[in-house]
């Protein structure tokens, strides 16, 4: 009776080691993809917030903001809520500061402070 010496194939240990290396590489690749998707979504959200703040600033510049104002805007099916609150310097009535607070669908809040003539 003659036994095969196994020179033609891989041993179980070599196969397991190859699968371990492949799974580590695949895990690192999936983490990189997940991180890039999260980064893309955050970048898109920040871009939407900046556009919304510019639109709100231009809109509020043409209005006399004497009291707190609330509103909402939709971007790509996501609703952003905003609050505009007027502030005046005690020493002078020449400038009015508008604090704009934008709440994103993910729960993040962004604050902007704009100066405008009353």
C-alpha cells in the first residue's frame, strides 16, 4: 500500500492561514468603505447646512427680524429645522446680529452668527 505524501496540495494549516490573512484584509477593506461612506454622508450634511444657512441669511437680510423665527427646509428628502434669533449690541443700535441655529435630521446642531444692518 502506497500513501500520498501531500506534495501536490496544501495542508490544513496553510489553508487556514490563507483564510485568516484574507479575512483580515477583507475586514480592513470593509472598515475603510464604511468610514468613507460615513465621511461622505457627513460632508453632504455639512454642505446642505452651509447652503441652507446662506439661503436663510439672504432671506433674513431682506426682513426685519424683531423676534425669534422658526422654519424648516427640505434637502434631498431630509428635513432641516432652523431658528433665527435677533441680537443687538447694548451700546449701539446700528448693527443687528442674527444667530441662526440649524438642526439636522441626524440630530447635529450648527450655529451661525450673522451681522446685518437694522
